[in-house]
C-alpha cells in the first residue's frame, strides 16, 4: 500500500513538472506571437525564430567554407603527390 502511494505521489510530481514546463512554453509562444503581431522589425529581430534562422544561416555558411577548403586541400594534395612522383622519377 505504501508502495502504491509513493508511485502515485511520484506520478503527481512528474505531472506537475510537465504542467509547469507546458505553462512556460505557452508563455514563450505568447511572447513570440506578440513580437510578430507588433509589426516592429526591431522586435522581430529578437524573436526566437529569427535567432534560430540566423544560427542556421551561419552554420550553412561555415559548412560552405569548409567544403571549399576541402576542395582546395584535395587539389593541393594532388599537386604535392605529383611533385613527389616527379622528384622520385628524377632521382632514378
């Protein structure tokens, strides 16, 4: 019986935490809606959506730069390999 009571209390605490999280999420959503309804460009820049879009754009830019560096590195590696081969041919 005590075990059942403890399980029920644990379940109540878990549901309370989930409810608090849901309420916080609801407040956050309401704030985001207010930012978009306000029409202010400056306010929209501070919205979570805009911040996440900026982070995604930054990561895409970094990914593009890394791919360009990878291509350049492959080209240099091919040239260096050719140079080593030519040097070995000269030594023979």
